[in-house]
């Protein structure tokens, strides 16, 4: 089975670079510096317009469909525990994104205990209707002892992909846990017939992607393929912070078409 290459982006420029570089799928966010938040409707529409106007061809010369999966996450924070009002806000966002071209939804919510939050994840699944669902790296903030229970629930609720770094900061560090997750997912499919794709992500590069795929047996991989973009006005950017952390003074990272092409070539060589 061909390996799926998903690239996460938070700007139009990065989306174009990912598509031209050979990404199979886009995870669209805002604020990747915050771990990825809900993107704007305008950004979704602009990327979908680009895709409709600029046909991307696959290796066989036929038009390639590049789905755009949208993150649903209303704020930063690795607790992934949301109030009723936050859930309502995200459900409104989901409806707007769905109406404006989202091809899939990316979400994750946890209970204070660290278990997957059944009710909140089910709410999103019901609202997404027929759109495919990815459970994001909230899974990496759970306990390893609860991994099988959590993955079974994710699959039961209709999520078809789980994005993970193996409960570690990077996928390379968590590769052994990803192997275990892949085994659990295979067992779930054998028993229930429900397929849950395990997709390694975090710290993915051309230097480690092939090793991670071969060691885990996964058929999808996720990365940003990013580089630092020089600031056009470095002096002004550092003098006037837009917030307490002055994150705007930090270098802007954008997706590199060349880095995506490197990942594409490696994956195609398998």
C-alpha cells in the first residue's frame, strides 16, 4: 500500500509549497507555533480555490486530489480538556469549515484523568458527519497503560487516523511505542473490522522518515517540512512585541517545497 505523506501548514504560502512538493494531504491549522489551532474560513477557501485552479498531477500524469484536513482546536494548551462553551465554539467552527470546503477534521479531547473524552470526541464526530476524522497528538498526553483502551475508543467513535509521536516529544524517540500502537490498531481491525491508521509525526525529516516507517510498519507519515523564512523587517519586528511572549520576534517558519520533495522521493522509494 502506498505511504501517505501529510504536511501540516498554517499559511497559504506553505500550503502551495506542500502541494507542489508532492504532499498527499494537507493538515491545515493556524498558529503552528502554538501546536496548531483552528484555521480561518478564508484560508481554507483560498487554498481550495488554488487547488481547483492549479491541477496537481500525480506520477501517472493524472490529476491528483489533495484533501485539506482542518484542525479544530480553539486554544493552546496540552491539557485538551474543554469546557462546554469551548466545545460549542469549536462545533460552530467545524460547521463553518465544513461548509467552506474542509475535506476532513482533526481533533482530540481528553478527560482530566488523561483518558480520551468520549462525549467531546463523539460530538465532533457527529458534527463532522461523513468527513473523515484524525485524532491528533492529544493521544501523546495520555498514559501508556491506557493506550489500548484509548485507541479502541478512538476507533469506535469513527476516527480513522491517529497522529502520534509515540507519547514522546518526537516520533523518533517514541518509535517503540508507535510499534505497539500499530499492533493494537491491527488487532482492532482484525476483531472489529474497523481500520485505525497510525500516523507518526513530530520531528519528521528526510533523515529519519524512512527508518521510522520501516521500523513501525506504518503507511502514513506527518511533518511540517519547514525552514526559517527571513523577516522582511527584522528591526521593527523585534522592537514592538504583539504579546507578552513576543513570539512575533521569533523567526517565521514556512514549508519548503524542496523538503517535501525529499520526503516524497524517500517514500516513493519504499
